[in-house]
């Protein structure tokens, strides 16, 4: 006849096996979670790097356009000043010619 009450040592051993199984499952789940987190972090880093590169490209294009616009404005301003100076020089030259002509022309 078999004993009807379980052996306490066997109960402890079975509880230890169940605890080890639970720990092993928990370890696998944790490793899987860490692996997923690492993959997600790498994807996030790649996306952020791409966004940073895109933002830098936009900034550089904006700076280039701003610089070109400023250069064009300065060219127009310099051309206007040059034209004004030429006009003044021509007026001065004409005045000088007129004064010289008046001074040396016999009356």
C-alpha cells in the first residue's frame, strides 16, 4: 500500500523546480524585453540622426539663401552708390569744363 500523504522532501524539491522554472521564464522574458528595448533604442537613434541631418541640411540651405540675398542686396546698394558717384563726377567734370571754357574763351 502506498502512502497517501506526499513526502515533504518531494514537495520541497517540486517547489524548488517550479521556482527555478519561474525564474528561468522570467529571465527569458527580461532578456527579450532588453533585446527589444535595445532594438528600439537603435531605431530611435537612427531616426534622430536622420532628423538631425535633415534639420542641418535645411539650416544650411536657409543660411545659403540668406547669404545670397544679403550679397544681392549689397550688390544693388553698391551699384546705386556707384551710379550716384558717376553722376556726381560727370556733373563735376561738366562744371569744370564749363568753368575752364568760360575762363579761357576770349570775350
